[in-house]
């Protein structure tokens, strides 16, 4: 096997032999179920097609979980000291990051798909309970879900990059959550909505069609996908470059 | 496959951890890397394993640097500390992760677990392991690829007297089969009975490198020689 193939198989064994990441990942679908139920219970109009899209957009909102999940990939190895063994196995180091990007990206996709299936089931149940019906053919249904899954993948990959860069697990998670909850909103106001739509959370909102930020201007969905992919690529590249030469003491 | 350290220097900011250190650890021998705390032993080993970049000089394993080894886990096994485990991972899974990374079979995992005396704890999560059990698990990981060079940092740490005696026998046996063994330690008692060659560091500088016999044969003589070589300059 090539170095990258053995790195992938080793990474797969790593993630399947501990429970923590999976418990974390399971929080995503739970958030989706709770979020949709909350939308209905707070008086969402189930006869309005826009409410259906709003409900399904929770799949993308749950990407905050795959972001933290991705951060665990690298920062968790520094936290537990297992990074030493990983670099002893792959002194080139880039194989370790490459394998993590692939495995955590895939797990992010799986989480997004599970969330999507649950979102459809829960939305259908609520809609029929309230005397309406889920319209799979409604404009935006599949577009919203596809964007939501893509956001789960993109945020997992960005997380791997953030964790490789920051390395301190608590600091990396705090920084990422602070950016999402606070910093991007402030930066967005400072630079104006024309530029703000290029920021990562704005781009992901264009992608998963949620309306968390209430931004006045968003990119088209495909452009949101490209911008988020760009951020993921930049974070991954920075992660590789900063990791290759760093001393592991 | 010998370990050759040539003119090694490492500075961390304004601190010089290792200054122009050169020595060779020959194949078929147990080499003790000795020195007080902070003398540069661990830094030297981490440079040899490609984890830390030297500021000058090089450490070569069979003539190439660690990153240049085609199959590093088959060539070199290392135990650097007793902390590098995920607490929630079972002992066997920890080794399986490394086996997958080095193309080693699943049977070999059970073989080394038996060799270090952890067969009955294979399915336990590492969070419940004592220091000595972690030391043994680290050793199992190092032995996994049946390496030519074994690098151990304070391997007796946490082992009970029976464990230390067992470790001594294991290292002697491996050396007799032509392996290169490098053991870093600040404890002299167990080392004097195990090592053939001695490298003594103090404050990042080389104080002595050569056969143990040139320092003295008994443990007491090693201690007095060690203390004399590593005392702070007046």
C-alpha cells in the first residue's frame, strides 16, 4: 500500500476505536429534530412552503457540530499526545492531514445525510399532525438538503484545518465558536453586506439556505459552495504548511 | 543499523538544549544515554526521530535521516513517554491503529501484547492503565514492526522490580540478536547492569561517549564518574 492508503486505513481505525467523536456527531441530527419541532411549536405555518424550507435548513445549521468534530481530529491528537505516534508512522506528516481531511469529510457527509433523512421524517410527521403534507417536489426541498449536507462536509474540513493550526483543543473550539456566534457578525457589519457575503458563515448560509444571520445580501447557492470550498482548501493548505516544519516536543 | 549523531545543536528561542553533540550507538549493543534532568537527552532522541528539527548537525539511522526511511516503523521503534494514548481507546485498538499505519498484521498485535504481558488487558481502555501498564503498551507499540533500532526514553519509569528485570532481559536479548538499543535515563542503578555503551550529556554538551568499561565496571564507580562528569562548572 502507498503511504496515503496506509494513513487512511490507520485514520479509519483511530476514529472507529473511540466513542467521543461519534457521540459529538450524533448531536447534529438531534439538533435538527429539536430545531424543526421548535419551529412548529413556536407557531410556524405548515401550510407555507417557505416554512418547509426553513425546517429542512436545520440540516445546514447542524454543521456547527461537524466543525467541532473536525477540530477534534488534529487538536485532539495534540491534546492526547498521540500526534507523536502519528508522525513517527508518517514522518512526511502531510499524509496524516490528508487522511484526516478525507475521513472527517466523509463522516461529515454521513452526518449530513442522517440529518437530512431525519429532517424529512420529522418534518413529514409534524406537517401531517398539523393537517398539511410534506411536498418533496416543492421548490428548494432538495436544493436545501444538498446544501445542508455540503455545509456539514465543508465545516468538518475547515475544522481539521483550524485544529491543525491552533493545536490547543480548548482554544481552537473557543475561537471557532466565537467566530460563529459573534465575530463574523461584527466583521460583517464593519465591512458592509457587499463584502460580508464572502465571509465563511455567510457563504455557508447561502449554501444551506438557512436564515440565521438575517443578512440582506447573500451569494447564489453555487457560489456559496465554491467560497466555502475555498475556505476549506485555504485552511487545509495552511494546516499542511505549518505542520510540516513544526517541532513536536 | 547504527544510530549516528553528528554535531547536533538545537536552540529553542534563547535556550540551547543541545550543543554540538556527536556519538554513535552501534548495532548489537545497548547504549545508555545518561544525564541529569534537562541535559538534552529527550531533545536528542526527538531529533533522531524526526519530531524536532536540529538547528545544526544531523542524526542518521543506518546512514539516512528518519524522514528518509522507507518504512520507518519497521526500522525504528520508540517509546518517548507514557502519555501518548487516547484514554478511551482499548489497548489492542491502540496497537491496531499503529499496525495499520505500518502494514503489520493483526496477529503481530496479539504477539507483542503477549510479549509485554498485556494479553489479559488487551480489551481494556487505556484510561484504567497504571503507569507501568502504559510503559508496557508503549513498548509493545515500539516492538510491533520488529525494528532494527529501539529508542526508549526512561523505559523503567513506572515498572516494578520484576518489570525492570524483565525489561533488562528483553533489551539484552534484542541486542544479542543484532538490534541497536538506545536507552535514555537519569537512573543509574538499572542502567549500569544493562548497558554496553554510555553517552553522558550535561547541560546539552557531550561529556563522555564510549564503552561502559572505560568508565568503571561497578555501579558505584559509574555513579561517581557520572557525578564528576555532570557537575556544574565552578
